């Protein structure tokens, strides 16, 4: 999903901020619409809603700030109801409550705040500049703790000045598209130098908004999943747990033993323990997907069922030998792991989330025969 960026989608929630006083002071910036407990907010940099009076930053009043959205080729302007919090100091952030938007876009489900844990990836933001007043999609990559380098535009050497090409981007949310959601990882606060010659932007973590925003607008599924996996990966599944699982799921255990007798006739007991181990770890590790993002969990289950059925339809119902059944089973595991990798783009060789998820899914299928149409799934040899 990492390549399925949709600029039209992003124009719903990546908005332009226009500030204007009757006395002539103006300012522009960018921001992100986020829904938290049913209320609509715009998250941005604090200095974007201020004007400079000598050496002081003075805030515009809510009625002097407009939120401009350019979605579906239409300009829409929304009122600011309240400046919930604003800081022009080190944190440099602002939270604006705006009027409710009803345009058919699911802001609640599709836009979430999330921790920046993915280091080597491409991130996107929509900035509203003098040159691109209706918004432009910028691609950036990390080049330091809080520095992002433009990867789809070199500011130095352009006909327009660095200020014209970059001014107005401050406050823009930095996004990654994951698990059917746009994850806001942080926001821009400044260019690295006044001329923007290095094509670098400075940014801050979205966690600056935690004081104001609740967990309703967060989605740390990736963080939760990795932390859960680390926790269960280090956990020793004791024989007591196996015995308890056996007592509570006798039919499942019978299914598993029967299949292990086909796949691994000389290692039935040890393989039964491994599959139960995979299942228990998987239930613990991947439960957070169901809890924090049921939509993604449902999509993932449908995807796995589709790929599983596609592959197993070509399998025989009776195998010539345990060797041929085992080869088919291992081939299925490799096939599914290759397919599911796209669903876990944060995966790494150390984490091995994709193969662990497949191990869990295969264990559940070996245990729970009734959840599948293929009654003879690794169940008989000739």
C-alpha cells in the first residue's frame, strides 16, 4: 500500500491556513484536519497563526483565521471556532477547533496520528506556497533526527526563490500511508536555512499534540504490534500452557495431531508443540490489530483467506507420501509469506512479522478444521 498515495484524498485533510487582520497583517501556512472524539481540529505550527510585531509573535483571533480546503477541484472555507492551544516557543504547535465537515470523506477512520518509528522510508506532505497556492504534494526522506530532505524537488537553482517555493509549507503534516490510513507522524516548522538552498525542512513530532488530543485520534498499531511481538517473542510457552490448551481445545488438538501425523510422522509431538506455540504467540501478538484497527484486521483476514484459497485449490486432497505433503505445506508457507509482506511494510529481517503472522494463520488452520472448506487440508496420504 505504500505506493497508493492519493493526492485527492489528502486534499480533504491537508489544508491551507489563511490569517488576515483588518489592519493589514497576514500570514499563511498549512495544517491537518484530525477528528478527535467527534470534534474537528486543525493541527499546525504555532507561528502559522501569528503575526510578528517587532520581536513578538501575536496571535490572530479565531475569526481572523480561515481554513481553506481544495478538494475535488473546489475551494471550501471553514470557520475556526476556537484556538484550543497555541505555542510559538520550542514546541511551536497550535490546535484549532473548526466547524464540522460533512463531505463524505471519513476523517475519523482515515486520518490518525502515529509515532515516527519508520526511519528509512519516503514521507509526503501537502504544502501551500506562493507558487502552488492550491497545494502541491512534496516527497521527503529523513536526513537526521528532525530534518527532512525533499526528494521530488531541488529548491536551489530554480527560477523562483527558495522562499517562494517553500514559504507556506510550515505546519503541514508529514504522512505515511499504512493499514488503509494516513498516519500523521509530525509537522513541518521551518526550512533549514533562509534561502532553502539545501532543500531541507525541519519538523517536530506529532506527540506535541498529546496534551490536547486524546488517544481517539491516534493509531499506534505498528508500534503496538512490534512491542507485542517483542514481548511474545521472548515469552517461553511452558508445557503447562500446552496442556491447558489441550484440555480446553481437545477437538482442535485432535485435528492438529492428525495433520502432523501426515506432515511430520516421526516428529508429531514436537511439531504439535511448535504449532500450538505459534498459535498462542500469534493470538497474543496480533490481537492489537483487532483492538486498534478492526478495519485493517478484517481486510487482512479477507486477504489471507483469498490467497489461501487461491493456492490450496490447486492442491490434491490425498498425497502420495508425507514428503510430498510436507513440501506442499512449506511451499504454501513461503507463498503466503511473500504475499503478506506488502501488508507489513515496517517488517524487517530482525522482526520477521510477515512469516510469524503466516505461522500463526497456518497453525490456526491446522487446529480449526471447521473454519475451512478444504476438509482434507494435509489430512491424508495414499
